[in-house]
C-alpha cells in the first residue's frame, strides 16, 4: 500500500510526520539550511520566510487553513 494514500486513515501526528518528511521535505530542507547558516545570531528572525513556506506546505498537505 502506498504510504501517501494511507494518510487519511492515520492519526494526525503520523500524518504530520509523513508530510513533514515526504511532501514538504524541500521546504524543511530550506528552513534547516537557513537555521544552520544563521545559528550564531539568534537575536534576528532570519528564517521566518523559510519557516512560513514550510508551515504553509504542511497546512496545505494536512488540509487545514
């Protein structure tokens, strides 16, 4: 069975984990790279745009607004 089609029967946490690692992995990678590049200056929110894209991808994948 395809794990992406089985998401409708899984628990919300399992669905979130699946989408954050499969569906939205490109956005998660961009966010992670941003954090690694700017980790020395935590006073600035330099990665907010990358996180916003990742969060939007997760909301869309999970079917939430």
